[in-house]
C-alpha cells in the first residue's frame, strides 16, 4: 500500500507553511521576474503538493500568478474558489 510517508520520502517533500507538504520542481530562471506588490515573482513555478490525514487542509490564499493543479493520486478533493465579486 502506498502511504503519504512514501510520497514524502520519494519526492523529497517538506512541510508547507499553508498546510500539507511540497517541493518545488521548476522555476523559470530563464525569464525576467514579474514585479508585484508583494515582491518579484517567477513567471512560472511548478511544485509537488501533498495533503495528508495529519495535514488535510491547504489554507486559503491569494494566488498572485496563474496556477495549474493536477490531481495524481488519492481520494477525491473539494476545491473552493472565491472570486472578487463574492461568488
């Protein structure tokens, strides 16, 4: 049986400040960064991200850049989006 501990070890994940575990797998060092009110940001990054029974929630946050999520393994997830108009 594949466990969360297996994925943490196999992918070299670290605890994420917003919950779960992660590891950055790519950052666009070959492109200029984008200036935002919270500082310069990469035009693209990619991470592995894992929620576990012990850390089952990724906390609400505002994405300052475009983001893609891929669900590769595990149980069903619920994804909530909150838009500026309140929807």
